[in-house]
C-alpha cells in the first residue's frame, strides 16, 4: 500500500505588488502549502467565492479596495466565518490594528515579513481553522441526526395516535353495534361537527380534537339494555329514565385520561343531550354553561337522527329536518351554532349524500381513521389507488 498524502492547505495571497506575492509564495510552497495569488480585492473575493481557501494573507494598502474592506466583505458571507484572515501590512499604529480587528481579521504580520513569524502564525491559524471546521461538521452531523431521530419520534407518535384512534372508533362502534347505520352515522356526525366548527372559526387543534372525540359521544349506550335501544316504539317513563343515564355512563368510561381528545370526548359524552333552554339531561345545563363542543355535537346528532331511519321512525327529509333545527334555535340549540349550521346547508347535504343509508355498513376502519383525521376525498382515493 502507498503512503496516503494529506490534502494541501490552500492559502490565498492578495497583494498588488508582484514581488510581495512571489516572496510569500517562495516561503510557503516549500512547507507544503498550495498558493493562489490575487492582485486586488475584487479578484480575491471572486477566488474565495469559487474555490476552497483555508487562509488569506491580505495586503492592506491596495488601490480601489483596501484590505479592511476586503475583510469586511469576506465576513459578510456567513460561509466564511471560520476562514482565517491575516493582514500583512507596514501599518503599525494601534488605530490601524483596531480597524483591522473591527473589520474581522484574525491576525497581523508586519512587513517586511519574517519567515519564522509567518510560518508560526500560518500553522497556528490553520490548526484553529481545522478545529473549527471539525466542530462545525460535528454540529451539522449532530443536527442531521437529531432531525432524523425527531422525525422517527414523530412517526412513532403518529403511529400510536392512529392506533389509539382506531381503538376508540372500534369501541365507539361497539357501543352502537345494534344500530344498522352505525358506520355511516359516525362518519356523518363527525363531519357535520367538523364543518360547523370550521364555520365557527374554531382553532384547528380544537377542530381536530372534536373530529377525534365525536365518535365517542354515545359510548355510554354500551351500558343500556338492548331492548331499550332497539325498541320500535316510544319509551315508557321508566325506560326513558334508563336511556338518560347513557351520558353519565359514557363520561365515567372516559374519565381521567391525559389525552386531550379523550378529555374532550368525556365532555361531549356528558353534555351532548343538554339543551340551550335548560330542559336537557343529565344535568339540565343552560345556555353557555353547556360546553361548546357539546352544543356542536348536539345539533349534528339531532340532524342525523332526524334524517335517519330508527326502530321507532322513518327518516325525515333534509328540508323538514332543517326546518326543525330552525324552529329549535334558542330552545334546544345554541343560536350561535344553528346559524353556522344553516349557513353550510350545501356542505351538510353533500356529507349526507356521501354517507347515506345505502352505503355499505361493513366499516372500513382505515377509511374511518382517515376521515376523522380530516383527509380529503382525493387523498383517500390516492391512498386506495396505491394500496
């Protein structure tokens, strides 16, 4: 195997006097340095912009652009903050040295140049640059590694969140499994609620939480006897008292979670049967004492119930259902929720058509997860085409 040669350091010598350039070249080339010469500031700046230079030996007293200005311009480019700049000058006054430091130089060498001083300063500054380059490369590598680990963590958290949402959706459907329209009902209800929340200009975090929490609104029905849920007639007073317990049961099941959308689901489960005038249940809350998410889910749930077939009724038309919503403004429903709901009739009707009673009731959980996460129809179609 041959001996591996380390790459030579490249030194840019800038001086308008050819003899000075040749002298520095004669002193440095035998030491193993690669020398590039420039006779003025503009030429020096062009070389630095296009070549890898490790150190600059820069004359101060040059026409057109002096060494101080060249130094300032080099430092203006953030890529060259580690590039050592040595002013080679006959100037010895303190104010000249201060001016050089303020412009951004690293050191000075006095003319006439002493070989030992030149060699010592060049070697020292190149070592400093090598160390700074090493540390910067290490920092960049570390930043890339941190970014990669952060992305891995983000994807892991996304996977956990998706799995949690899927579990919640399956649990939500289990609570309503006796309904023939369970899957489509969850889709419609959640999309109605999201559409209204967006119309009300709620923040996106709250809207997402509502989308995730909405399917759990009737989780408490899991504790209600099937014969009551599926009774094809009006409930008697005793049965009605039992059905009124499901908001409390649902809130109890969801209580105590640290997840934001589970906490919101607890609120929705408990409050979505409260009415604006205080005649609802389980607590008889009135007006703005009812949480806003509960008020939004209430209108979405009632509209879906009105337009859907139930064991005890045939579906009402969309037009009749909207009329009922209007009539109940300020009674059952918050006026500040009714107005946005009515303002997006077209969107509500489109959601209803997209997930009507003829839709397959074999629930596609990945599709349902995508819907809850606000995926667009096109995104879902693209996902289906590539799967």
